[in-house]
């Protein structure tokens, strides 16, 4: 190992030899092209290096200082949902042939990985009730941006019409993707019950040609949308309907968006067995009608037969720029999300069709109980009356960020203050209830919110 550096193999002598070989006197000479004012004049302001044992002790001390409310007392949602994952999911994905594999370029030695991705695509198609799906995307937000780009490639509408009930971060990612493409976003409003307004979408579509209409199901505030009404509005304007699903457990209970008229369905799949893990990794999915086949981003795994008639799996229709001419590519998505897709496949296979329906019904029932309990709490109300799945908005008697700080001191995370995204919603709190929240904690949440003043 290097001189005093456990994880840096080059010693001082090794470095001197390399400098002589390339004809440079000092390492600093390698950075001569960087203007002097931009170069660091001294060492970084960091504490001295620790031994592994010292570092372990320091991180353990810091962990003890963290607030760690019981998972059952956390009611966070907003695109990241806590669900129980069966132990078999981690057990199977920990097999070395899965967790150490990368993109399966060589089908002759990657049949297991390719089949796993093929099964994942099949499951996504079954859930969304659409014909085709790809081999995964980065996350729900970038999946929505990819869907918008795909709609523009096929319709050339030059504009996107988006509900103001779509997750603000999803919308921000779309704006980032489209910023330099001369593809403006027009937002349309919502009804008093909290759901998006189909008539407002029609008015926005009448302002000019559009490539797509985008709604979220359930929407960011937890309200369910009337997908059929938006499908009709999109067809009238010759636009595509894109439905974003941030909480895919809802697909166990709701009718598939494809059956309701959606042309493209995208979303976040981490609820299917992928742990939250401090913000990632997530798992974007996309499904679409057959007509989008050659415009799908990324790649698709297909089933075929070899010369002996044996079934096999291969990468097909790989439309990313690394595989084909850049000007013909549909996307530059590269990193393989195969491990997360495998986790989702195992989760769905273990839970099963009926089990997913039961899990979704359990989420809905717990959320309905929480809504009723909180609505009856002193000073609390529900500003929206539209049906919900496992997430809903609460209006508090005090600012929501103050309520979060107060309840955090009492070992509870009550939800997300909506003022984080909408400055005028200071007293509104987004609350999510899943199967991981026991009734006793739901009751405690309602009691604690009722004590706020």
C-alpha cells in the first residue's frame, strides 16, 4: 500500500517514477493549464485522517446524536413511501450474479439478467395495462421528462400541458430537460375538491397545438384524478395523455391508466421492495402503447428463439446514443437500473396479484381511518374532498413547519409542510399512511395535532 494511505496503492517512490516517465517535475505541473487564481493555495480544511477504528467510533457517536423516530410514527410521503419489503427480496438480489452484474451486452452469458428484466417489463405492462415497457429509467421524475420528450417526437406539438397538481419536483425536472429545446410547459388549474380540472385542461389545449397532457394519479396532494376525462380532452386536441404514478402501490387497487385511455404511463417504482436509503436509488418505469415502440427511451429486452428453437432473451431496440448514431437516438440514459428492477420483480412475484390488491386496500383503509381521526381533531380540517388513496392534505391551526418541529420533539414525523413547495399554504400538511403505520400511532398523530395551538 501507499506510504501511510491504506486505500491509495501508490507510494511516494511510485509517484516519482511516474512523474519521471511522463517528463514532469512535480504533480502541480500537471495543473499548469488551470489559472493560478482558481487553484487551491493550501491543503483542504479537513480534520486529520482517522484510523478505521477511530472513524467507526466517530460515526457511531454521530449516529447517537441523530433523531430517529420509530418508523411507525413517520407519516412522510410526497413521492417517497415507506413499505415493508419481504426478506426474500434482499436475500435474492444479494446473489453475486445479480448484484455485481452490469448491462447485459453479451446475451450468451447474460440470460438470467435478461430474463429478469423481461419479467420486469411484463409486470409493468400488466400493472399499467399498456403494451410495451422498457428496461427501467432513473426515477419517476426523469421518467416523466423522458415521456414528454417521447410525446414530442411523435406528435411535434411544440408544447406540453401539465396539471398544477403534478409533483413540483417532477415538474421542475421536466423544466430542466426542456429548458433548451424550445418546448414550453403550460400549466392548468384544479377544482375546489383538490383534483385537476379537465375543463381547465381543455382551455389550455385550445390555446394552441400541444404534444401531451400530463396528470398525476394520485396527484401530489393525494387526490384521485378522473383519467378518462383527461384522455377525452387529449384525444380532442390530438395530443397524448401521460399519467405519472408516484405511488405505484395504488395500481393494486385502481384501474390501470392504460385501460382508462392513457397513452403513456410513467412513475416511481421504489415502493416495490426498494428501500428508501436516504434518497436513493430510485426506480423509474415507463409503459406505452405499441405505436411508441421505436421511440421508447433506453432499451427493451425481447424474447426470441435460437437456431435450435430454444427460448432466449436479448437486448433489442436499444435507442440510446451509446448504441446507435447520436442523431437517431431517443435518449442518453445509460446507467443500468437492473438491480432495482429485479427487486421490484421479486417483490411483485412474492406479493402476487391478490396480495398487491390486499396491500393497496390495507393502505387505503388505514389512510381513510387517519383522515377521519384527524378531521375530528381540534383545529384540524381537510381542505380537499376528492377521493384519496394513502395520502391526503390536512389544514392545521398553526403553521405546518412549526407543527413538524413540535412533533419531532415528541418522536413523530407528521408529514410534509406544503409551504416547502407552495408559499401560500403555510398551514397545510401532506400526510401519508401506509401498512407500516400501526393504528396506535395514527391515533397518537391525531391526538398530537389536536393539541397544537
